[in-house]
C-alpha cells in the first residue's frame, strides 16, 4: 500500500502540473492575441494548431517513448513544450505562433501518453475504478486552477509565459524522483474505422463531433469573447475557472440520470438546454458579472456532458471487446470537431462580432437536437434495463484502457514489480 500511495502521488503531481500549465497557456494566448489586435479568423487558425498537434502526438509519441524510455522521453517532451511556450512573446509572426501551437499539442499528447502508461501500470482490478475517477477529478481541478493564474500578470508581458514554462518543467520532478521502473508501453489498441462506427452508432459519433465543436471553440475563443465583451483579466480568469469547474460538477448528476433514463432523451435535453444557455451568453452580455458567471456555468456544464453521453450511447451498441476501439473512434470524431469549431467560430466572430461564438455553438447544439429526434424516429431508443453502466469520460485523444472500468481484459501487475528493491532511481 505504501508503494502504491507513493507512486500515485508522483503521478498525480506530474499530471496536475502539466494540465495546469497547459490550460493556463490556452487562455493566456487567447487574451494576448486579442490585446495585440490579431484578426479573429487568424486567432482561430493559430489556436486550432494545438488540436492538430495533439492528434499527431497521440499517434506517434509512443515511438519516441519506446526508443529512449519513459523518463528520458518525458523530460524531452516537457522541455520542448516549455521552450515552445516561451517563444510566443518573442515574435509577432503568426505562422511561428501556429507552429508553436502544433508543437505544444504534439508534446502535451506525448506527455499524456507517457504518464498514462504509468497509471496503467499501477492499476489493479481492486483500484482501477477509483484511479479512473481520481484521474478525471484531478484533470478538471487542474484545468480550472490554471485559469486562476491569468490575473497574476498582463498577458502582454513575459512573466505568464515564464510561469507556464516553469509548470511544464516542474512536472518532470515528481516522476524523476520516483523509484518506479519505466513500465511497458502497450501497443496501440485496435481501431475501428469511423465509417463502421457511423453504421453501428451514428448518434454517438455525431454527438462526439458536436462535442468537439463546442469544447474546441470554447477553450480557444471564450477567453477572447469575455475580454471583447468588457471583462478584465481578473474577471476572465474567474469566468473560465467557473466554467471548467461547472463541467466537473455536472458530470455526476448527468451520469446518475443517464443510468435511469433512455440516453437519447438525455442527449436531446442536453442539446436543447445547452443551446438555449449558449444564446443567453449573448443576450445577457450587458448583465452583471455574477449573472454572466451563472450563465456560462450552465452552458459549459451542460455541453461538457455531451461527450460522455455520446460514449455511453455508443457503448450501448457495442460488445465489451469493441469498447476500447470504439472509444478511439469517438475521440477521432471529437478531434475533427475540435479542429473545425474554432476555425468556423473565429471567422464568424470576425464578421458578426464576438457574440457569434455562442450563436455558432447554439446552432451546432440545436442541430444535434434535431438529428437526435431523427435518429429516435429511425431506431427506437434502447430500453433502460439494457443500457451499459455510465462511465464519465473526458474527451482527450489518449484513452487509458487499462484503468477504464469498462475494460474487462485486465491483468494485475504486482505493485512490487514496478519498483527497484534496492531503492535506486527510475530506469
């Protein structure tokens, strides 16, 4: 038990530092580009580079890890991510910014691949559900905490970028001091072609795509929307913090409902209510800050639940042997939406004004509601008694199959096998 606690503490500290630094940088860049007067369409193009890079890093990061080992790979990826974060205030070249976003996405994805393989190594049948839950809670809290750093310094200065680099580099320390061996990196899981997934679970695939549009656009452009509509840096910080925290708080109530109500009806309600609350962000832009906070919390809390409901609906159509491959397919669909969303939203904001962000998101959610009604007409919803158990899911591009409670083909590894009995450093 002592070894397990020590290993998990190191893993969670590194995870929290990574996500805090990355979420801080994302919001920081949106504000900085806005203050510099960069065109909104260009901002969308630059910000979407992260999603493109993340897809590449999630796919190819394992190659580097297998070649040089976990510790060296983790140190290299963190150092490159830190260097990329320091480049932004050094140049005004838009394409250099875009390249740094791609590099940032690639390195962060590879870092998650590295750290998640350690999580898989310390998981067992007795603790993997708990680890899975703690992983998601830590991810949400770290992402929310990163928003609170925005008000520490002007986005135009070097200081916040230096702080980002410090957080990313500091993530190396806990794992480097751990006595864990470098775990075996599992081969990439079998993927299910997206075309086949559309045939088997069209509603889940389209819902994941819509979730990508919303989440990708929100994280990339919501800080800029808040700034352009009169909020100062401290208020933008609280605005984003509250939104991310709401996403975490809504996850469990939605899960409880999903296990007791037909899921297509839950999806329909999320889309209608989420679309309505998105429009409120535009209509109440002149309201007090407290009202704006409440509205964005409702909007983000509801819409962030779209992806886990999409996963649940898809899993209802799959047997246990297909679930991991299906999760990878859903993440691919999500990533397409995360690339498209910021590009379209930023262009519309440039033409129609800042409010076009939430108007676009409202339209995407309401179109999803219409498609849900269409699918209900084409195929009767699955009975509640036949539904798989709901498992909250965060839309990252690297699932952790070995700690996902839905994964049945799990082999326990004795925790002592992951440590050097002589107390030597990590291998």
